[in-house]
C-alpha cells in the first residue's frame, strides 16, 4: 500500500435497514396494510456513504461495529459485495446489530424506528493513526446518535487525521431535542467539512435560518459548512464563498439515505479537486439519484451516470 491508498475512510454507524415501498396510509391499531416490497438492506450514515463512494469507483474502507448475529453478517456481506474494505469492521459479542424500521407513506416523510445496538460501542479510539495516514478523506458518520464516541476521542482522531494531511468530514444524527452543542463544539475547529441538515442545525443552534446556522458553525471553527435543506436545496459557506444551490427535479419514491448520498457526491467532487459549485452539483445530483428507489443506496448513480447527469441538467446556484 502507498501512503494514500484509501480515498475515503468512513467511520461511524452501520445499520441493517428494514424498509417498505410506499403505502397508502399508516395502519390503524390492528389493521394490516400491504406494500409491494419489504427489503433488508444496508443503512447507517457511515455504511451508506461508503457504499455510495465505492459505487463511484473510489477506494473505500469502513470502521464500525456490528453484532455477532445474522444482521451483522448481512451488513458485512453487503458492504464487501459493494466493494468496501471491511478489515476494520468489528463485531460486538454482546449487542445486536443496529437496526432501523423505515415506513414510507405516499406523499409523507419517512417514519423511523431505530435500535442503536452495537453502534453504542463504537469509538474513534480504535482508529489507528497509521490508518488515518493512508486515507485522503476521513468521514465520521452518525456522530451524536449514541453516547460514544466522546467529543474528546473524536477531537483526537480528527487532530491526528489533519496532522497526517487528511481532510476531515463530520456528519451528525440528532435523535431528539437535547443539548448536543457541548459534544459538537470541541470538534468543529478540527473539521474541514461540517455537513448537518437544516433541522439538525436548528436543534443544535436554536436558529431557524440556514444562513445563520452556517455562520454559527463557521464562527465555532468549521472550515467549510454545508447545510442541506431538503427541497430547498443546500447552503455552502467558507472563507471565500457563501452560496445557495437549488435541487434537481426527479421522481420521489423514498428519501432514505439521500443526505448520505449528497455527502458522498460532495466528497467525490472534493477528491476530484472540483470547485465548491461543482461539489454542490455532484452532491445534489447524487442525493437526487438516491430518492428514485426504495432503500438508502439502491438507486444511487455510478460515476459515469453522475457526471452525465450533472453535465446534462442545470442547477441554480447563487452567490449570497
């Protein structure tokens, strides 16, 4: 292996998703509602991003933890078949593999039932400095979903990565309306790209306007802040630019994994040394490709499809 043999190391949550095709309505107590398909598929921010990046032709490794059960075996097999290196995927002897039940109702946002499971044991302390030095980008996915990893361990991990010349990307999952700023604030000065969605950013900061949210995180030390805003597009802010991107119009089936696909597309542009506007286009396009099919990674473009889509479809981007 050469010194930069891994394009992206994805660390964080790995989940077995159980997802249904859209149903007409939520069942009443005791009612049975049919769906065209129920799927067992990969989920979790780190795993989704890793699969998407591998589909784009990048060299990707994952570090996380699953249970010693059938769902853990499924998750590892799915990742390996997708081309993700699982050498650093660990196995908990006591906790089950994390799982999410995802219910899609036509014309409504998804509903989630989640069991944290083995992800509660994941810590960045187990990520060796030698591994960090081999990757071009380090992406931590699903931070704050459980008590581990701690802010101290993440800060140490990100500091070691930056010392090795590795770009750090932080993605959070905010499960409820509690106080998370004390966990996020110490990590932001060591974060090259911070990528929450606007709902998460509001829960963290108390601010409603995504532009105010981005400025808040920039003031805390994040080098680049990208806030995804669902159907309202995305905001990007750094030392040099402040811009807003729109969305690509596609047929919507299931939004599961769209944020992770956006992140993967943005990282793909970053690794290709594209300018910020093109990174936004690639992130937005890959996120759009995701929502066309049921499941977090099922419909995501490969590299050729992504570039063709971006070249043939315009995206409104304005300087603010």
